């Protein structure tokens, strides 16, 4: 139980729920590793999957510098 300004808020204060700075860093690193592996697997699967209408990757020569020069009809700039 945690009390702030007289208000009681239920909280999980068990020893297994408490973390040290090192424990938090290790848990975060593991979560980041799992997310990176999942994203890499998804990216590989999407690259290998056939797309409707052909290749969906960015065409050669259509880079961000070319996009920067295009006008945006809805833009007031």
C-alpha cells in the first residue's frame, strides 16, 4: 500500500516485483533483444513474400533528396 497525501493506492510490493537498477537494465536489454529479433524475422518474411503488382521496394533514384524537392499541394509553406 502506498499513501500520497492521504490517498491509499494499492501496489505490488513483493520482493519478486522489486527491481534493482541492474535488474531493470538486464530486463530492458532482453526485451530489446527479443523485439529486434522479432522485427528482423518480420522484415525477412516481408522481403521474401510476393507482392501484388510486383516489387514494393523503393525504386532506384527515388531517394529522400528527390522527395524533398517535391511540392505538397496541401502545404501552406
